[in-house]
C-alpha cells in the first residue's frame, strides 16, 4: 500500500478541500450509534459522478482499500463506519441528481446522495402522483443505499430492492458495469424490466463489496385514490398467537390492498410516545412491570398494537375494511380505520384540550399522525425519537442525527417464520436475553408476506457510559446466537457483525470468495463487508 501517493493523486483529482486527512475524517465520520470504533485512513468527498471511476483506479493502482458510503446515515448498523479499520472512506453523498424520471410509469433513476426527502420534494414540486419508498430512518437517508441493503417499508412496494429495475456500478479495477438489457435493448427497457437477459447479476451488488453503485432505477407506487391505516390493540398478551393467525388470513385474502402489518409490543410503542422514566427504574436498571402497565394506562397503549396499511380505490378499501373487521372479530380491541388527514385532525384536537391525561393522549395522537404520513409515502422523523429515548441530550440541529447527538442504538433485525409458536418463542427469547443485559425489550414484527415477518428490536442505551456500551454490544451478540439456535437470523447486520458471518455460511462464503478473487484480487473495495 502506498497511501501518500494515492492521496496526492486523489487531491489532484478532487481538490484539497475534498480530501480529508485521518483526523478530519474521524471527526466527520467517526461517530456511530452502536459504539463501534474504526481507524479511518482518510475520506474522499465525490462531487461529480465522473470522478468515481478514477478514484477507484487510483485505489487499485496503489493498493489502498476504499469503502463507499452514501449519506452515512446508517443508524444502528454502523452509521458511516467501514466494516474494518484501515480504509479510506469514499463519500458519495454529494451525488444528488435525479438522473431521469418517467412520469408515465413512475420510475426514478437516482444517484447515491438522493434522499427520501429529496425525492419527496421533487414529486411534490413537479406534481407527480407517486409515493416515496419511505423507511423509519428519516428524510436524510439515501434511497439507493437502503435498497442495496435490501431494506423495506410500509408503502405498497414493501421490498425496496424488489422495486429496483436497473443499476450501474464501478468495479474494483475502475471499469464500468452496466446490465445486459441496458446495453442490448436500451435504457428504457432496462428501467422497466428488472430481470434483463442472461444471468441476473445486479443482485451481487446488494450487501456486498463487488462494486460501487453510482445510479439506480426504482419503481414507485402510484398514489391511490384512498389510503388508510388500520389500528387495533390486543388487551392481553396471551392473544398474540390468535392475532398472528388472523393477520395471516388478512394478508392471504387481500394481497395488493393490504400492505405491511406491524405488531408492536407495549414497550416499543411507549418508547415512541412517552419519556423514559429514569426516576422509576427497578434495582436491575429496568422499568418495572407495574410502571410499564401504568404508563400504558396513561398513554392508552395495550400489550400489543397492530398497525396495517390499506391502498386502493374507496370501494376496494371499504370492502377490505369489512374483511379485516370480520377477521379480527373477538381478538382485536379498539379497531379503527383512519386516513392521514383524519389522523392530523385528531392530533390537532388533542393539542387544544386541557389536562395532563389529554396531553399524553395528544402525544400518542401526534405519533399516529406522523406514522400516517409515512404510510402516505411522505418521509419524516417520526421513528427517530426512539434513538433518543435514553439519551438526555436534545438534538443539536434542525434535523435529528442520532450519531452526532450521542445516541446509543443497535438494531437486531431477524427473520421469523409467521407461525404463532415461533413468534411466541421469539418474544420469550428476546425478553430473556435483553433482561440479562439491562436492555428494555422493544419488539416490532413487520410482515414481509403471509409466511414471514421481520422483527426489529432497537437496543437503546447510553452511549456516553462505557459499561452500557459493552452491555448493549454483548446483548446484540447474544440475541444473534440465541436466535440462530431457535431458527431466527438477521436479514441484515451492522459493520460490527459482518465478520461473524464467516463460518456460518461455508458454501456461500467459498463461492463469494471465488468471485472476490476474480473481481478484486487485492481486496481493495469494501474489505470485510458481509464477510
């Protein structure tokens, strides 16, 4: 490795202002919500798409490892850190062009720095009736990076990489990759047909280091005539298994009309609605069950809350409501259907009424209204306060940045078969493991189909206390191990967990290593990523 010569060449290419030495790179990119630390050699800030190939060629020529990031807002999974120490970060966040938009078919072609918020503003400004593929990570997060991590959301096109039709990437030697259909049949066909011709290779660029993706085309869902959310509660934890069976029925009967359905436990919803009760903790440092129950009473949050989405014409949605009422009969309490505008009206009304109880209900109503904005394809920060739940510091800017603001957050996100017994076993496992490490069990299930859910468990902790950081990291590791023993495993992992994948997937590891040896024999691009 000849870092000095590489830095000199990069400085000539990008200009001194866009090449950060190790100290500046650490100050700019080194804060991480998981408490992980990495030695960053330098950072390169790309301002023109044409610079990417030459940046990679220089890295290849001088054998310097580089690690690409988009906006670097990968909260709970490593933020902007590389998988291993000893890399130069390549920041693509300034590449913010919406390269092409097909207004008739709703296909957006974007660069890595285009965020959920930027696409929403573009659609609003131009009057295009499409939904942004939102996530709970907030408006400042990259569309491209989320899709490449195989992220998902609650809008009709739930699986974000499934909606990706075409991409372009720079390979580890600096050469360019384009899909076969784009080169043979043209850009329009490539934007409209995901699978192309011949072997399907674009998937190799997801959760990998095989190339730097510089543009991506993604299908957007058209804004339907009617959007509603379905909310219901389970008044007893023992009803979870029956609710799972009924939710499976709903998803099987109403595909395309009902989007994802979330099931959130009382702890999780309280963390989004109520302040952390630091003065009411038990001897073990956890919130006692009686305090959880009392907070649930004050905020009108029962043991489990269901949140589903409905999309379609008014008549179709009305018919779906009848089906859902029938399916949840005898199981659900407080079943309501609400539109985004209705939720906003409820939140405004709650703010005007006097009394402490009403104010607490107003907080829940405000959370609901913001959640309905997400359902309608409008990104916001409604889920980000969760990262601040155990952080005494308020956000230091106009937009929340959990890494900058000192929040402690690690995501455990395993796949769980949608069998009642499997989901109950999973809940019991999470409660047991988190309790041992002084972590509150905040559990959400999100349906990926009528057969599978992804669970998200945010491990929220005080990042300014080394013992709490160590406990949180140990909690994550035990959750992965205990979950794997029971048949649950994450669909994605953070930078701290990537090295642990080695040895768990022997045949896949050998296959990927052979590809890596062919494409990147000097291990230049994203070393350690998902291996």
